[in-house]
C-alpha cells in the first residue's frame, strides 16, 4: 500500500508516524465479560494460523510461524535446529528485532551460498541445510537488504534490493513490490553518498505540534535554518521538499527516479545530502541523505498543508528512545550520549516490538500468550481484525453489525464490523483501556491486516497518558492509568 494514498483527511493515509498528543484517558464503563488481550480463551491456542499441523515438515512449519509473526515461538526452537537452519532463523529474528549488525553477520554468508548455486539450492543433506527454495531465498534477501538500509550502507543496500528484484520478481506479491519500490529505485541515486553520523547528545525534551493532518511536526534546523518536519519512523528514507532544498542551498542530483508508492501516482524524486541537520536544536546529524520531492507532490490541498520534510527511520535510529506525553512533548534519549547514560534510563519492561518490513508490530498480553498488533499512529482509527473476532465471537452475539471502511483494505469497500465498547490492552505489567473500537467480522484479503489481531491507530494512542518506544531495547511501554 502506498504511503500518501493511505492518508486520512484528504483521502490519503500516511504510514506509521509517532503521535505526540496523549490525552487523559476517558473514564468509561468496562465490559465485565471482556478478557484482556493475551488472556487464554477457552478452546483457543496461543495463536491461530501457526502451521503446526502434523502434515507440515519443519521448514514449512517454521516459515508459517515466521509469516504469522510468531518470533518468540521460533526463538524457543532455535537450539533444536540444524546449524544452518538455526543460523538462518537467528539472522531473520535479529532483523525483526532491529539488530541489523548481527543479522548481517549471520545472513551474508548464507546469501553468498545461494548466489553461488545455479539452481538457488545448496547441495547436501537437508538435515544441515535450510533447503534454499525460492521462498527461503526471498526471506533471506529481503531481510539482508533491510539490514543494509537500516545501517546506512547505501551501496550494499542498492545491490541487495536489485538482486532481490532480479532473481525473485516472480515470487514477489503486489504488496511486496510496492514495499520495495522506493529502496529499489532510490538507493542507486544515493549509492555514493557518505554515511550519516550523529554527534553525541545527552537526553533532552522536545516541544512538538500536530499538523492539520493530526500528525507530528517537530522543530528542526536544516543547515542552521529553522523548519518543521514530519516524523515518520517507518519511512525508509528522509525526505525534503524541492523549495526547502533550494532555500538552504543543497546540491540536488541531476539523476532522477520515478516512483508511485509514495503518493499513489508517478512522481519524480532526486537526492541531496544535508551537511548539518539538527533536531530540536540539540541532536546534530551530519551528511544526512534526503530524497527531494516536488512540493506539489506532497501537499494536502483540503487542509492547506505542505510537507516541508519527513524524518524517517535513519533519523529515528539516532533518536534512540522516544517518550510521548500528554503535554505535547517528546522525551528523547539519544542512542549515543555525551555523559555515561543512566543504566535505569533504558526501557526493559513493557512489551516487545518488532520491525517486519514497513510494519511495526507489538506483542501484547500475558507472557507466553501474546497477541501481535500493528501500530499505525497515522491511522485515524483503531480496529481489530477477524482474528480477534474469531476468539471473541460470543461477545458480539447480541450486537448488530454495521459497515466499516477499513483503512488500507485492497478493495476500499466497507466491511461488516461490530463495535467493542472497551478493549483492555496488557502492555507488560500494565493494562490500559481503549474505547469504542471497530471489530471486523471477516478477513479483508490483505496479509498485513489479516495476520495481526488489530491495528492501533492515533485514537488509541491519544487515550494514553504517556507511552515509550525504545529502539535501543525494542520495548514499548505505557504509563499506568
């Protein structure tokens, strides 16, 4: 799904953007019969669609678990795997846990084995080899390409995405082609760019604001000139408008790439390097690569809002940890600090979260019984999927269905849904409550939606007193009600 085409307000929807206005949680009646997410339901296992049928071999079962985001179940089986198979899944899990360096160390040798084989298979006993069919190779190459991109190795990332597209185009779904279009086409423009670096910086608070789309704008300095940029942590790149690039005197590339997945229509994008970029006047990034879009291509006429720039994942990695509070502030704990960091400053409780392609996934519920939710704070409405409904169908026996237009659904048509008055969400040791949530009664036909238990949007996050995403420990935490 393209990023701007999903934005609300103008009929589009931006991808996951950190929300910053956490409102005091409204006091609402709690449905007595509703068990918190993660509580075991009678007759229901820890997950569905896990592929544990006795008719599946080990490789197929593990791949089903991976597709179902059951990372912790795979972790529990690593020691029992054959060495090459364990190396593969350790690398994939490191990718999902945002440990790109470890993932690269584990997966690079395996990609070299696959590349050296004419038939994309590794000869030998399958008891010591994962098998390397096309599906396995796709998982391997996609994860490694993401790793290079997250570490800012533009040249290797460009080569990896090109190899993924060239060798496995027939195995890529339409959504997967859409997901890799930006890195596939834009990375060659930046292949010779220097890596971005971040100056050490101690923790600081950042006063932020919401733009007319209801998303987060933060104060930045582009080569010492003040601006406001939108924060979009799942965007693989930083973006800058052509007018702003011209204003600050950036050298814009002559080379251009045409993409459609950003806005839903073809647009032309160039590249530039920002010598000095400062977040909130405190955290300085040097040699920051930013892709240049024409102003009209990232404008929202109905709300009279023009995007000046977008801070994506490369900047977020330097920010380290973000705590969003109810007074429109963000507490930033940079990944690299001047003074020795407080050992208690790292979030080690709460819920684990993962990066899976362009999805941010959080595991909510009791230990061992977690349910996987996607977080999309640019989405204007939280909703639960048919997976949730299947486990709680009896709760809706006396309710009447209504039609709900699912954001990002393939057809864009309405779906039959119920309304859940109160949704308890267990985040580590804390339970918070979200109110008036749509519950889909049937799958929508999109794996990114159907394979999770729900999508937590801006309306859910705005009901929390404060919440933290700590990318240093990959933990999500909430302030108790």
